[in-house]
């Protein structure tokens, strides 16, 4: 059963699994995404997933459809100073970006 790290009535955020990487890599190749995001290799994403200092997350909508991913670093920072490395949403113009930011800014539940 999927364990969601944080959610609200519209979005569900969970840790990325290796099976999600095809989606992540495809999302990075979207022409709109390529304007803002440098593509990573599968190996770079695998390292981020397995790195204790990183949190690689999948964003899903109410139908549990993948709509984006987020990478956060600094999970081991003793000052709890986290860095959002990337937010890439494949569903645009529906306000999901702001909603994702609100969820991850309420970071206590994610960081624990």
C-alpha cells in the first residue's frame, strides 16, 4: 500500500520509487519543462532517491495520476534549512504549483 508523506484534498505526495523514473524522465523531456529544468540521467535520479540527504517525491492528483515530482535536499541539515532543487509538474495551468508549494512548505511532516 502506498504511503503518502503529505496530502490535502487535491494532492498526494509520496516518495519516488524506481518504477516512477520513466515518468520522471519523460516529464523532463517535455518542451515546457526543458525551458527551466536541466535533464538528469536515470542514474542521477536513482542517486537522489537513495541519498539520505535528498527527498525525491512524486505528486499525484485525486485519481492517483502522477502530475509531477519534487526534489528536496538538505534533509540532514541540523539547522533544518532545506533546498527545493526542482519542482516539475506535467499538468499545468491548474494551480497545482502553488498547492504543491503550500504542502511542502508545511515541511515538518515531510522532514520527519
